[in-house]
């Protein structure tokens, strides 16, 4: 118990210090986005869990990742930003450390193969982002070295801490933090890997049939009058005025 108990106070103190630093950054206009984990699971969604599982299946990482779990759970990742090809984080340790992770974009041939294999199997962006996918599609997207998730050779990282040798706990915490972030914003995975998630959808590259592309004219004419629908809208756009309620 002693071992568990002892670091507790410093962590709380560090957190307060980190919170103050983050507040300063916010005031300077930097959009600070901490990783907040509720409960024990770092990630709960298909995307978040798959990100974490992908990292854990590589021998290169297996020994070093566990140190990041406690860190990410106790709120040490005080800022995490995901951009195309890059993740930047501020992690609170004995000081605040800056972590930078570069993730290679998916090679065009690999992306084409993924889209081809999933072709017609994902109906909407909502289904895709919510991870409501068939087992086959999930398996394809997660396939080692051929799916959406990066291999260690496609990930480069650095940290400003003094004991940065291979993968420090700040980097490990950041990598887990990405998994947690994908729970809330799965679209960031596609941004990170520089691909367009729309290309995975069944409708990709196919035009909508005319009947679905615009509202049926009959219905509009039958309704109470086009000015009500269009005239007022256009006028309201030109110069805003309160709309009358009909009643
Ligand atoms: Zn570090």
C-alpha cells in the first residue's frame, strides 16, 4: 500500500501546477484539450479500443506502454491535439513535458485496398464513426499492417523529459490519450492518417439518383406556397427580421 499511497500527494500537487500552466496557455489563445478518463477503461468505443489494441499487439511497445496507462488515467495528459500526421501533447510529470508524435499517412495503395475491400459495406458516416460495422469490416479496418492503424515503423515520437531514451511514460500516456480522444472524435483518426473517411462509404464515387438529390417538386407545390418556403427564407437572409408565427 505504501508504494501506491506515497506518490498520491505529489500527483495532486503536480496536477494543480499543470492546471495553472494550462490556464495560462488558454489565456494566450491556445485551445487546451486535456484527456479525461472516467472509469477504468481508457477507451470504450470501437475506434478508441482498436487504437489501443493495435499499439499493444506490437512487441516493440508491449513492455513500455503499461507505464502510460496510470498516467493517462490520473489526468496527466493535460493537453492533447491531433492534427494531420501529428499528435502533440503536454504531459505532467515531475515537470510539464512536451510530447510530439508523428504518424505516417496511409500509403495510397493501402487506402485504396481498404476502400475496395469495404466497398458497399458501410452505409453512412454516422455508422462508420459510431463503429456500427459488420465483423468483416471491423476485421479489415483493424488488420495488422494492412488496416487503418499505424505500425511502430510508422510512428515516431519525442519527449522533452530527461529520461527520454526509448518510449518514456509521457509518450506512452500520449499514445493512450489518442485512444481516449478517438472515443469522442473518431474522425480524428482519418485526419491523423490523412485520408478522407467519406471514401469508405457505400455512396463514395456514386452520384445520388436525381429523385433523392432534391425534394420532389410535387410535394412543394402542394404545400402552402413557395414564398413561405423560399421567399421568406431568402428575405430573412438578406436583412434579418423577425418571422411571423402562424397560428
Ligand atoms: Zn518523457
